[in-house]
C-alpha cells in the first residue's frame, strides 16, 4: 500500500520571499534617496542658479520693499527702503533714521535728483548726490545687479559660489558683498539678505518683498 507523504510546509519559502522583497524595497528607497539632489533649509538645490540665471538677468523691472542698515565707526542706524527699478528709470524712497526723514532718489537717462523736506537737488551721479545731501552713500549704480545676485558687467569682479552653485561672495569696485539668505519669487531664487562692506562702512539689506512691476 503506497505511503502518503504530507507536502512540505510552505512557510520557509514565504519567509525567504519576504526577506527578498524587503531587501529589494530597501534598495529602492536608498536609490531614491541617492537620486535626490542635496537641499538646504530654504529648499535650494544644486544646479538651480545656473538654470535660472538667464531668467534673473531678464528680470530688470521690479519693486523691492525692505530695510537697510548702515553701520560705521560713528553710527549704527537703519531705514525703510521702497525701490522701483526699470531699465531706464529708478525711484528709491528712503525713510527712517538714516534717511533723515523722507528722501526720494530718482534717476532717468543719466539725470539724478534727490528730494526731501529741504528741497530738490541734482548731481552727476546718485552716489555723489547722496554723499552731498545725506553724508553717506549706497552703491546705487551697481545695486540693481547686486541685489539680484549678479555682478555689474561693466566692471571687473570676483565671484565665489556656495555648495549649491549660488553666489556667496562678490567683490567688485571696492565693495565686498556676502549673500546670506535666499527666497523664491515667481519660480526664481533671489537674494533675501545681503551684506555689503566698503572699508569701514557696512550695509545690511533685508528684502521683505519682491514684486514684478511694469515699466
């Protein structure tokens, strides 16, 4: 009479398959993590600045609302800044302590003026105008590029980048600019905080809001 044998238990095969499945899943997770580019706290990733640089250069009509701090051996003050910029015209409203009240600096086609409670004044450059009337000056001619993370192409410069390829330090025309923080605006990464040094003058600019505007 034939002997009946029981089928071999299936659980060892199931356990082995489970181990293989878990190992494969773990490898997929590791592969997924490895394929993701490093990211900082704000969400910046390597390669983003290079891909967007042409777009930032074309972004030449804008409004910036922020705050500027001025520190010298003699004083440490700040002012609010409302700045409208186009390729052919700019208007910078400086109000608060280091503005000495309310000052409106404007420039159009090489003509510059500064208006405040004492009247309206003109000079050949915005820097000379501010120095004459306020006793201090911002690097107005180059700042439209610097505040976007770009060097002024009309002058020699040295540019250093961080681990993500974003500008971290710019040296130009005697100024040293450090980019400390970034924010995303309409798909572009733009500086949110930068520090500009010239000899014993230190200017800290914090951007509270970027706005696109019409020329």
